[in-house]
């Protein structure tokens, strides 16, 4: 099974994955990246830093190089 590495990137910088995980293929890696990004978004809302705009991505690579990038951004506006 191929090994995929899930590097996390946000406004603070790049956080490389040095261990990786073995998955059956690119579709499983895509799904794992999407779930990881959803977790990052959830955690950013809960972190309490007060930052209103965030940009995040999960950059997936294999032993050859980059294969997938899943990215998102969000903005929080307090209207009251």
C-alpha cells in the first residue's frame, strides 16, 4: 500500500507530516485530507484566538511528490 503524508498549512505556517499513513489509494487519501481539513476548521472556531479570517489547507504528498491539495478559508463577522 502507498504511504501518504498530510502536511497542514494555516496562517501560522506549514506543519509537515513526517510519519504518513498507508492507504489503499488516492481516493482514500483525498477522503482523509477532506476529513483533516474539516477537523482543522472545527478546531479553529473553538480555539478562541479571536482571529476572524483564516486560510487553511491539507497538502498531500507521496514518496514522489505532491498529489492533492484541499484548501478552505473562512471569515467570522460579529454583527452585534
